[in-house]
C-alpha cells in the first residue's frame, strides 16, 4: 500500500515547486516528497525545505518509511529534536504551568519570526524552551548547565548544542549583535511577555507602539501590530 502523501493522485497545485539553490542561486525543481536534489549547475545536494517529517513522531512505519535519511537531512532531524526537547522541558517544569505557558508562547512566536527572518527555526525554538532555566534564582551559570545536561541527555549533536547555548547566553547578555537567531529570540520573548501581561495579543494598549520600537526584526515589528 502506498502512503497517500506519496501518491501523486492526491497531490495538489504547489506540490511541485522550485527552490533557489543556496550555493549558486539556480532554480531547482522539487517534488514535495523528495528529500534531496542535486543542483545541475553547481552539483551541490540541496535539502527539500518544505519536507516535514513530523509524522515520524507517531507513525508506526516511520523507521521503515524514512530509512537512513538522517545524515542527509540534518535540518529535519533537528526539527524532530525540538519536539522531544519541548516534552523534556515541560516534564522537568512539572506543575509550573506559568513557566510552561511562557516557553510555549515564546516558542510559538520564535517559530513564526524565524520563518520571516530566515533564521533557523529548530535552533531558536530550542533556545526558547531552554532559556527558562536561566531565569529566577537559578541564575545564568546554573541555567546553562541545566540546559547543557538536557541537550546531552537527548543526544543533541555538538554543533546544535553549541549554537543553542550561544543564542541563550547572548540573549541573557542582551548582546544580539548581527545574529538573526538572537534577535528572533529577543523579539519572541518580548512579544510573549506582552501577550502574557495583556491576556491577548489582539488587545489594544498604549504601550503597543513602544513594543514596536523595541523589536529587532522586521517580522517582530509586524507581529507587534497585532497589539494595536
């Protein structure tokens, strides 16, 4: 039996699309179910940016279906990793529903802003969930160790671990610099705090204009207009 998602009889307009090669800019045609394609101009292998392996979290045939795609698809592997990380952090927070709601809000905003700013969603979302351990009495040093322990326990790769911790460290130090990822986390956190104070992202408040000015990304500024 063929998976309906792979049967072209069920496909819709847009399931075949072009992607700009990140190496040379050439247009590369993708079918939605293709994991990778090779650019005919420069020869580099390109990962399908629209392919979503979220089903691997619950499908009983996931291992058989995906096979040994892991090494070719680091972006998608990280994408699945952030989901496992979210569950781990929420388990550690237990019944602290206020903090759970906070990190969920930050991650939601971070994912949306990352898409608009071409940042790395998996990276900023992981940072969104782990930054909570740096706050409060625990402090930055202990928080970094807790975050590192969680990443190690979940078998995070050294590159992902290093980048996630660096984003959080720079966020805590308010040192965004030229890092889109840190700017995304900053804006996501700012918008989340505002939403938590007001109870809804659509409530009109006089401070909304100030929120707009504080945002560091264009996407964050656009989302802040929801408060008007």
